[in-house]
């Protein structure tokens, strides 16, 4: 199916696969509220995948309330802010050549520098909670509700173990409130070309 295919047709085809027992659930990625409603009317959606993290909270305005009203789970992608929230990147020079983040609006120039304030606040909460910044970022997401299942990405087993252990990190209500009040990120979450393809 191409990009112009109505969502009803796409979900209708997937619903046939559910009926045949070939797939168990249907989910969408980066869909607008209208698309979510239209898709869910054809067949109940299990989950929506979209970007959600301490520095990308747009989903809280309209999408998360809609998902909860419809009983759809949320799978936050890039829950570590593409690695920025882990505190491992301290300057644009830390990003390897050829890495797509080199041109992401939040990772360039003055935006990068200003965004270090966000990770410094995350690091401060982590020091209190005896958790790494990555674990704090994940524990904050997990504290938002049992209908939220973040999917951090890593190429290293040690980080899989570290990130999984975030499940056992308990943040106090004061720590969660401080994280809720974090300085907003500077820069759009994707460049213009990518933004035009999402939230449709
Ligand atoms: N649906 C969509 O449109 C969409 C879009 C983007 C991503 N996704 C999915 O979302 C998942 C994760 O997203 P993502 O990889 O973009 O971003 P992410 O999970 O926010 O960050 C991943 C980055 O953080 C680093 N990292 C992971 N754990 C760490 C730790 N404990 N300490 C320090 N650094 C750590 C990784 O480096 P190392 O690999 O070197 O550990 C990697 O550079 C992936 O499964 C991806 O496929 C979906």
C-alpha cells in the first residue's frame, strides 16, 4: 500500500490478518489524532508508537488523553532523546561523523549547548535517586502510567541491562515534579523534511 492509501483500507487489511490468526495486534506509528480515531473505528488498535521523553512531551496535549479514552497503549520511541538524555554527549564533537544526529535541530550549535541544561537536571535527580541519567529518563516515563512501554535503543548488552533496571528505580513525587518542570528542549524534534512525514 502506498502513502496515499486511506487508513481504513490499511487497517482493514490488517484486520483480515488478525481474523486469520496471522497477527495478534494492530498498532500505528506517528499518527495524528484523526488517523488514530479512523483506524480504531475499523479495528481496535493495541498501541501507538510515537516520540515521548523528558524533552519531547507534545503527546501529552491531545494524543495521550485520546489513547487513554480509547484504551490504546503508548510505546514511546527515542525515550532517551536519541542518547542526549543519558549525559554521554557533552558537545557536538562527541557525535561521530556520518551520524544523522549531526543535523538534528536539537544537536547542533547553540541548541546543543542550551539543551545540556536538561540533561544536567536529569543527572542531578539521578544522583539523588542513585540511578543513571538514562534510568531516570526511563523511570519518569514508566511513572506516567502502566499503559506506557518505552523502547530504548542500544547496541550494547551492558546498556540493555542498565536500561532494564530502570524498572526498579522509584522516583519520589518531588523528583517527578522537578522532572515535569524541566527546561523545554531547544530545537524541533526532527528536521523539516522528517517533520512533514509524521503526525499525519
Ligand atoms: N516509529 C518511529 O518512527 C521510530 C523513530 C525513531 C526510533 N524508533 C525506535 O525507537 C527505539 C529507540 O530509539 P532511538 O534509538 O532513536 O533513541 P533512544 O532510545 O532515545 O537513544 C538511543 C541512543 O542512546 C544510547 N544509549 C542507550 N542506552 C544508553 C545508556 N544506558 N547510556 C548511555 N547511552 C545509551 C544509544 O547508544 P549505543 O547504541 O551506543 O548504546 C543510542 O545512541 C528503536 O527501537 C527505534 O527503532 C522508532
